[in-house]
């Protein structure tokens, strides 16, 4: 079972990328992410249903997509680290912070608009006061006197004196305060900018460390995935070897465990097969032993039955002789003696080799081609256990191609002719 395939676009969406980030280069058959190559699809995509283009979409195994995304992000982060380090280097190599002292405070009342406004207001007041004083003196007939001149000068001096003694110090104090406020603001601004620069360096350092940490995590994850993949591969190989050794087949490693076991479905392990084989042999040997025991028993029983029959006939003969031979000249006794003779001949008859061969043939074991598989030793035991004459035994030895003695050969040659 092959590894499951995933749609590449869906996989990237699930990992936080938008459709606008994902493009496809038809010429190189490469899926691109934010303008950079992400995954190169199979060149046989249009005819291969397992990879690449499939009904207008791109597909790939999940493990390959995970590796491609890890590599892509790793490269992107590495570029960010390089850019950040370069910026940090520039910031560190810049001239160290030096407090820029402000110019010394200076005041020029002639160029100060507040002072000029105060002077102009005083002049207006002077003119108004002088006109009022002159009008008053005219009403008294003193307009051309020295008194009018004196009063005019006093008015002028008084108004301008107020500007110099009262207004100008206030204007100067306000101007100096503005100067001090400006100095403090400038100082705070310079310190703030310095701190902001330091914060930027610290933030860049933290960012570089974070990106490096993420790359290291990806490297660790990739290593663990490789170790796990190698472990799983070895487990698949180990399972295939175990199946091969256990079932005696050439099992192949499979991605899916169930598929691996399907290779030996319905089969018995070798040890079970060996057990069945040994049991079959044992059962066969047991059956053969029972059969041979039965054969021996039947042979013995046959011999005993023959002996019992002979004994019965012999006893009958003796009893008849005892009763009928009392008067040998009696005609009835002559007839009875003839019957006794016939009975005597019948009682002395034993089974022939031809008679016994029919029984032996039923007891023999044979292979599929009809060849006798009963051992010669067992055949010899069966023949000799019947209690027949040496001549009959010799005929059976010859019938079943058993090794014969010279005596047996002479019997066959002599009596057979």
C-alpha cells in the first residue's frame, strides 16, 4: 500500500498560506510559494495517477510535503537570519552614542518680538501721555513752557523704564525657560533614540536566536523523522525476514503491515508444517505397527485354527477307529474304515502356498505404482509364521522374490519337476 497522497495547495492552506502565495510553473512543473520554488512534481504527472498533476491539481506524499515545507521555511529563516545579522552588524559598527550639547543660551532683546512689542506699546503710551499732558497744559496757558517739555520726558522715561525694569526681565526669563525646556527635550530625545537603537539590536539578536532555534528544531525534527523512518524501514525489513523464515517464503518488505501479512495468508508456519509432517510419520508408523501386529495375530490365529481343525479331525479319526475297528471282517466296518481313511487324508491336509498367497496379498502395502513396499523381513516373518512345509515356504519365497537357501532351491527344482 503506497503512502497516502495530499493535494499540495490544500496542504499549504492548512499550514497558513493563502491562495495568492501559491503558484505553479508549467514549464518546470514546480509548485512555487511566494515566488520561490517549493515542490517539483513528477515529470510523468499527467499519466501517473500517483504523483503530480491529477485532474488539474498537484498531489504528493505527505512525508515529502512536510520535508519540502521544512526546507522552504528553513531557507527563508536562514535568509532572515543573514539579513538580521547584517543589520545588527551595521548598528554595532555605527558611531557610539554621544550626547549632543545644545548651544549656549543667548538673548538679543532687539530681535526679540516680545520685547519689541513691549517697546512699541510703551511708545504708544508715551505718545498718548504726552498728548494728554500737553492738552492739559494748553488749557492752562502753559503749552509752550519748559514744564511741558519736562513732563513729556518724564512720561517717556516712565513708560520705557517699565519695559526695561518690569517687562524685559520677564521676557528674558520666559526665553531662558524655553531654552531649558528645549535642552531637556533634546536630551530626552537623544536618550530615547539611543535606547531605541539598543532595543532594536536586542530585538534583532532575539529574533536571530529565535530563527536559529526554529531552524535547529527543524533540524532536530528532521533527524528524528529520519531516525524514525529508518527504524520503520528496518522494522518492515525485519518483519519480511521473520515472515520468510517463519513460513519458508520470499516475503518482501511492505509499507502496510497488513499487506506484508497478506503474503503468507492461509499458510502454516514451518514449525507447524514440521509438526504435521512428524505427526503424519508417527501416525503412519503407528498404523503400520498396528497393521503388522494384526497381521501377526491373524497369522497366529490362522495357524491355531488349522491346528485345531487337524486336532479335531485326528480325534474324530481316533474315536472312529476305536469304535469301528473292533470287527475288521465286518462288511459294515470295511465301509467305515474306508470313510475313516478318507477322513484321515482330509485331516492331514494343510494350507498350500497358493492358498496362503491370497491372504498375504491382502496384507501387503504398495506404492502408487503398485510396487510392494512391505519390507522383505516382514514378508519372511509372515510366510514362516504360517507353519507350512519347507516346499510351500520355498514356493512363497520365490513368488515374492525373497532370498532363498540352496535347500529351498533344490526343493523347487526337485518337486517342481
